[in-house]
C-alpha cells in the first residue's frame, strides 16, 4: 500500500463560486434548475469585478491544493468584468502553486455584444500563450451562430471547447445542436439529459447534479472518456470520488470503486503534467480504491508541483493561508452588498 498519488485534477470548476458561500438568499426560492440559474448564479456572476475574481480564485486554488488537487480546469463567467478576467484567474492559481486551464463561458444572455466580448477574451488569452480552452456557457443560452463561432475559434487555435451540456431539462436539445460541432478535444460537462453520446470527454459532477436536483448522468453507460469535476463546489476530488461511487452504486449494484477511480484517473489524461506531481496523504492505502471509498478523513499532507513543495504539513508554502481567507472574506462582503 502507498500513501502517495499524482496530483488530483478537477476537470470542471467555477472558481468564482468560492465567494458564494453565505450569499443573500434569492428574492424567491427557486423551484426549477432554470430558476436556480436566474436567481442565484446569474445574479452573482454579473456582480463580480476583477478584485473579487482574483481573491475568489486564490481561495478556490488554496482549498483545492489543501485537498491534493494540483490542476483545475476552470470555467468562468463575469459579464461586467470580462476583459482580463482569465489572466487574473491564471495568475491567482499560479501564485498558490496550482495548475490551471482557463476558459470564459460565452453566452448570448447579454446580447450579441456580450457574446463577442466573451469570444474575444478567450481569443486574447489563448493567443497570448495562456493555457485554456474556448468556454461556452450552454447551448440553450447561445444562438447557433455563437456556437459555430466558438467551435471555429477552438479549431483555429487547436484547443477544445469547455461547455455545459444537457445539465437540465431546459437544455434537452443540446446534443442535436452540438452533434455536428463537437470534437474529441471538447469537455462535455454534466450530460445528465444527453440522448446520445457526443465526441469529447464527459465531465461528471455528481454532487452538483444532486444539489440542483437535475437527475443522474449515469456515466457508466457512456462510451467515451469520463472525468470528474465539482462544478464549483470546492476542489476535493477524493470526496467527489466517494460520492461518484455511491451515486453509481445507487443506480446499479454492479458499480465498483474502480469505476469512479477511473474517472479520477481521466484527469491525468486531460492535464498530463499533474500526473508528474506528487501528493503525500494522511492514509497509507490511497492506491486502493476499495479502501479509499470507505475511508473518511483522508487529507493531503505534502504536495509537490513541478518538483517544488507547495504544501508542507497541510499549509501552503507560497501564500499565507490566513491572508488569502481574510482577503476573500472582504471581497465576499463587497459582493454580498451588491446582491
């Protein structure tokens, strides 16, 4: 048995959600997935500015690192602070010592000008050498023209598209609209209501899907690669692994921890460098999914990224954890006042 693994990869995160904890309740309690978006997340993202984005990303990256996650594939939206937002997120992650793959979620929710600004932020960041993908919010908030423009930009720049697909019933026609556009390099996030397989990697987010009551994606029935994400609910991939296993087990008694661990392992295919990182855990048995699935309280002790120790005895070496949390709390209060 071993107490080390490669660095964990979160295949779908929303680092801007790190400031959402304790936010004011929506004016009306949402009863559908679309209402959750309209009354919670779309109110929050439009209130963000670059300083909030910076400390939200710092906090999210710090918490991920302390959970042994060394790479985050992030999907960002901040409609009133688009330009430069991906640079801010990438720099915050780098300051903590976590790898990032960034994307701005293009949408027509704020009209064609907003969509163009989102496309240009992806283009600017990628052409300047940033590591990322072309982000799209979801097909149901985008015109066919916008979807085609994003797919074309990704193909031109040699990257994939990072997009929410069929997460809720409001996006039931997603597969039909995307089938002629999707490629193997795409991240197909959620896929709860997919009526067919699409090219690309399906990113399963069991905790978020349960929280939003959108249904079960049942990733074991999918033919292609499956990876695990958190959809912005932290960066603890061991916890997401355990939840992914028990959710699969609920759907079928033939599910095993090996299935869910394979989804963790797909992260190392998406961000191969993370496979060279090292996490030393508090438990001698992390190489056995059957033990790990039933062992609570396992935490990262030490983490090395690119050979540099960025976590020692549970504490980051590059940043002051107390300062990050204090600054993030200040920005959360600013955000809450706007809401």
